[in-house]
C-alpha cells in the first residue's frame, strides 16, 4: 500500500515569515513607484523589499528580488534553499528596522541596489547615510542603497 511518510501527507512545513500579508491589490502610488524604478534601474539591479510574501514588487518593477513570494520559494523550491530564503527575509527586515553598517552588510554582499519599503509594515525610519529615499508616498518608500558604503565595508 501507499505509506504516508513517502509523500509527507498531512505534514505541513511552511516558512515562518515576518511578513504576514499578501498584497492582493496594487495602488496607484505603488504602480507609479514601480514605473519610476523601471525607467531608472538597470534590468539586472537587485531589489529588496519588506513585501516578502508578495510577488508584486518583482512583477511590477521587472527586477530580480533579493527575496519575495516566500510562500512559493519555500514550498516549491528545494529543501536546501529554505534556510537562505528565511535568512534573506530576516536580513531585509533587520535593515529596515535598524539601518546600520551591520544590517546593511548582507544586502551589500548580495548586490542589492534598491529597497522597496511598505511603510505600513514598519515604523518610520531614518536610513541615512546607508540609503537615500528616491520616491516616497503613502504606499512606498523607495530607497537607493549607498553602494559606496558597501565598498567601504568590504575592504
């Protein structure tokens, strides 16, 4: 007969995410920020976001994300990828919550150039000198990473 342990029937192994809301609607402010970024960024620029459960940042900016749509990456990726997915989410949330040289380091190491912050998911923060706000509205704070600090930290 078929054995449950062969197929993990009834076994649920989901990522314990920091983001708890999946975006189901996209506002005009979010679309304006995405349009602006598509026009400015290189197609290979890496973007990080605290919308880690949602695939919308990648879909609307057309940029690769540091981590997004965790429910898909975690559930449908390989088991070996799972720790990295959770680590990346922790890294971006740590930087957004407490921007400093130490929290910037993992983002620099990955080559993150832009950070998309949903201000409803975090307290208001001062990211200077680690990143510069380039678009700010009710729905988005779009930041450009100060890559000169990345270069200094890697020496």
